[in-house]
C-alpha cells in the first residue's frame, strides 16, 4: 500500500543503473506533477539509519523535487541485497526504454558479475537476457559498448551515434576509435556512412597491409593500371547514360504513353532493373570509398591482429541480425538505421541497426 514520506527521508541510490536523465523529459514530468500530482508512487527500501533509499522511480523523485513538493508517495519493499535492488531498478528502466545503451551495458555487466541464480551458481548472458526479456545478442552488444573510449561513449549517450555504428567502433583500438570519431565530426557523416567507415577501419585493422602497392610485381602493377582504366571507363559510360534518363524524365506523360503504348509495363520493369543495378553499384563504390578512407587513418602498429584461422566470434555471427540490408531503401528515402555493410563477411555483417 502506498504511503507518503517526507522528501528529506528519501534518498537516491548512488549505485542505481541510470546516470543520464533527459533534462527536457524531466521538465515535462515536473509540469505534469504540478498539474496532476504524482500519479505513480516510487519504490523504496529501508536503510539502516531509518531513512529510505530509492529502488525504482528516481526520475519521478527528481521531477517531484523540481516541482517543489516536500512529500512523495512511496511503496516500501523489503529487499535486503544491494544487487537485487539494483536488478529491480534495471528491470524498470530497461523495459521502459529509459536507459542509454551505455547504461544498459554497465547494468548488464554488473548483474552478470555480482548476481547469482537462486542456488548460488553464476549467471550466464542467456540468464541475464531472459530475466529482462531481451535476446542474448542484445545484452552482448550493449556490454561490448563498454569498450568504447569515453569520447565515443558520450556521443552514444547523447544519441548522436547509434548503437549499430557504436558497436562496430567498439571493436577498434582506442587510437582508431578516436580517428573515426574525428572524421565523423569533421565530415558530418550519416549513421550509415559512419557504420560503413567503422566497418572498413576494422577490416583494415585486422589486415593492415591490403594497400601495399610497393610489394607488387611489374605485371601486377600493369594489371592494376588496366583495371583502374577499365573501371573508370565504366563509370564514365554510366554518366553518359544519365543524360538519356534526364531526357526521358523531361518527356511529357502523354508523349511517353503514345510512344510506348502496350510496352509501358515492360519498359517500366526495364527501368526498375537499371535503377537497382545503379543502386548496387553505388553501394559498392561507397564501400570502396570507406575502405580507402579507412586505410589512411588506421594505426596499424597498435592494432591487435586476430587469429584469422580461428572460429568466427559468436558475437559476429549474431551481428547478422543487427545490420539490416537496406540497399533498395536508400533509393526511396534516407535510412534512419544502418544499411548493409557488405558481403565480405557473410553472416557476420548481414545485420547492425536494430540492436
């Protein structure tokens, strides 16, 4: 049953999982409390000194304090263990989407390290995921964000960098993370561009010698030059075709209908195929640009070289659900999430935006 306590008798939990509280949302909640009162009691537990510590509801507590109230409605619960109280606070915030990805990662890590099963056995990632209604992938990705340097973590907390791109950045060395962040800030990259770039930096970090032209033989260098010329010619020819497309785009609808007659449906399909091929080519060239840019900033000497013969990291296999392939969507509208990074890693990269 809810009861009323003086605000001075209720104290925030210094170890509670949330650190960041959106100022605008706090003001909105404060105004609601002033207008309608506190609709939902906060949850507290007794302290040894006779006062009370918040278990769930610190945002409501802060807004109530901002509203100038001297009392607050509470539900008193009996929770002796600090980690159990922490876990209960996590449940409220995770399921209400009130936590940042970094806070979730810290919370999941603490519970995994400090809490146990009822029989005292250690928790697994799968146990933690089940407890909070998440997938194992979700928990692993957020804990991986703890490997981000503070400067990147701050951007993730503020919502400037999404979870998908942040996860890829977390796989880089600290030096390369900082280089990626500087390039992102200087060039005002979109989330898709950042994800592509971070992925290519990771690939360069794993195999930093992929651009060593000096080691080529004379024949290999000649072949490289011939390939460069042929590729550039292809793009120049595509640019020429653009003029034909512009001419069609300016043709009145009545003229097109009269000229194509019963072929309209087939010709539309023809253009759809051409548009998709252009989109695929654009995607691949974008990947190449990210690859080239990455080669210029990778701190090769600091990169930890993995055992490329070892089994694929399980977390990478699960990333096939995080980076969703959206090449076609890019043609229709800017993507809010991350688009498919590439085919080179197979299942590893089939997915990074939905985490």
